[in-house]
C-alpha cells in the first residue's frame, strides 16, 4: 500500500480522504448494511426500467480508467419508480472486485451486508434527467442514482461473455475500445427479483467523493463463474508498470446519523 501511495494519481482507496476533502465528510459510501437496523419505507416500490430490454443498437465505449473497467452508455436507458423523485438516465456502468488467493478469492464488493462481502459489485450510474452533465449532477444532493448489484460466484453466466471477452483489450489504464452494446437487462438479475433492495443517501466511492448519490443496493445477486471473475483480475491500475488492478473497492464508511431503508420483502 505505501508503495502505491507515492503514485502521482493515488488509486488506492485507503488514502482518499488525504487526497480530497469531500472524501472525509459524513455521508460517504460504501457502507456496511446492518439488516436488523434497516427501516421499512413504503415508497420503495419496484423500479421501472426503460430501454433496458432493447439492444440500444449503438456502440459502447469500454475503458480502463485506472480505478475500474467502465462502460460509457450512449443509448436512452432510464429508470424511474423505486421511490425516486425523478427519472434518471443510465450513463455508465463499472465493477469492483477483489483478489485471487492460492485457494479461491478474496471478495471485493463495496457494500457489505452484516459484514459479509460479495465477490464483486456492479454499479450502474444514472443521472437525473434534468441534468445534461455529470458536473451539474454532482452539485445536487440527488443528482445521481447508482444501482448496486452484488455478484456471487456460481454457474457460468453466458450473458456476460461478450463483455468479458473485451476485458483483455483494456488491460492498462487509459486504454479504451468500442464494443457492440448489449441489452442492459442481460447484465442484471430478472426484474421480478429486483423488488427487494436497500436505499440510503451517500456519495461516489472514488474522488472527488461527491455526496450526490441516491444509493440502491439490491438483495438478489448476479451469478458469474469463478473463471469469469478471474478475467477482471487481469487488468492493471497502471499505464506501463504492471500494478494489478485488484481490491478496487473503497473500505466501508461510517453510517453516521443516516438511516438505511428497505423496500417490501
Ligand atoms: C468509477 O471510477 C467510474 O468509472 C466513474 O465513472 C465513477 O464516477 C466512479 O467509479 C464512482 O462511482 O458508483 N463507485 S461509484 O460511486 O460515475 C462517476 C466516471 O468516471 C461519476 C464517469
Ligand atoms: Zn462503483
């Protein structure tokens, strides 16, 4: 860790509050969700997913940005419902993951449930419809809505193959490639299993850690095989020096006086 700290652009989450003042504030993400302290909120109805089913028949840009592998969306997918006050456009998605050990994996989700960490976490970042840039959105308390999905290991998930095949094209920081878009719904669990979720107010988990995010963390995990997960571990944090991109999750942050709500069971 201390070796990484001296990198010009510090990519290690443990030191972010030294890098950026916002990262040391009180409504930060991720958090540990304590299931016997969450409160039921009736407003937390099912989401509506628009443009999640159709192939958006456009190109996606897949990129290693030095924190994660990120896919920028150019289609018109959006979400509503889910207790959100507005509709939000899907702008990008990316992943967080852990490390490979001699035997199995050390998990790398950002959120934890009663202290349990999942293998990976998918974040689909959405921006409030009324904003046209992310700069505007991060200046607003509810400017962004991020949907967080846990990833568990199990059977091979064929629907992820087109995306996983692209990973070796973006090994190093700064590399990017176009890819054929996929229906977003093929990357997440079946809609009927997305009625159970947690909700709280938080932040982006990378600098500048803007406290502008309505967080949703779904209970139903995505399933990928171990070897599919391993493909993410082959990326690098760096441009040239091979610093493997592993454990690219931020440690959990204090909940403070926030409340975590849950939808219907
Ligand atoms: C990753 O670095 C994404 O690539 C960033 O996306 C993202 O920032 C950042 O993570 C934080 O997102 O859901 N983990 S998170 O809180 O979405 C934004 C871009 O740089 C603004 C676009
Ligand atoms: Zn994220």
